[in-house]
C-alpha cells in the first residue's frame, strides 16, 4: 500500500484518483447507447471534476479542516454482482459498476487513514473516505429507485 510523507502527496494522490473517476465515467458514458444514460454518467464525471477542484483548492490554500461525517450505507453494493463495461450494458449494471468502484475507493482511503500516525493526514483520509461513501450512496439510491421503478 502507498505510503505518504505529506498532506500534499495525499492530495495529489486523491486528485489523480478523482481524474481517474472522471475518465471512468466519461468512458462509461461513451459506451452507453441510451442518451439518458449517457447524460447521467457525464453528470457523474462532472461531479468528479468538482471534487478534484475542491481538493486543488484545499492544497492551494493549505486549509485541511475537512469535515468528517457519517454517511448511510444501504450495502446494495455488497449484494450485487459486478459486470464489465460494454456498449450495450443495462443502466442497472452500469450503476453496479459505479457502486463497486466507489466502494473500492472508500476502502482505500479508510485503510490509509488507519495506517497513518499523523493526525492531519488521518483526518484528510477520513474525509476522503466519506466523500467516496457519499458517491456510493448516491449510486445505491439511484439503483434502488431504478430497480424499484422497474419491478
């Protein structure tokens, strides 16, 4: 697992991860044949751009007082099977893919938080984990709404 020696390294890592999420959701949108699905995933990509900008601002201003809050977990991602991205994938499958990705990011930041002894770094990792859990919750809620609407 990666070791960090400064908050700037943490923020650079987090910004790189956010850019990867932008790229992921943009690529997922491009694979969608349904225009509504394309729009949804492009919106998710734009949200990740906003997160990256927020992290850059934190780095530039050196304000590390990131709020750590409790986020509900529907645990839907624990019970769904991951699929591979494809041009003809169903919306529900695309949401599962997104949920699993956000869950992995949450776990990464949580583990990094546990591994550091530096209080400032610990708080930054915890706040980043919370952000990822919010993303996952958003996908879980969308999945729940979509599945409930279909059934």
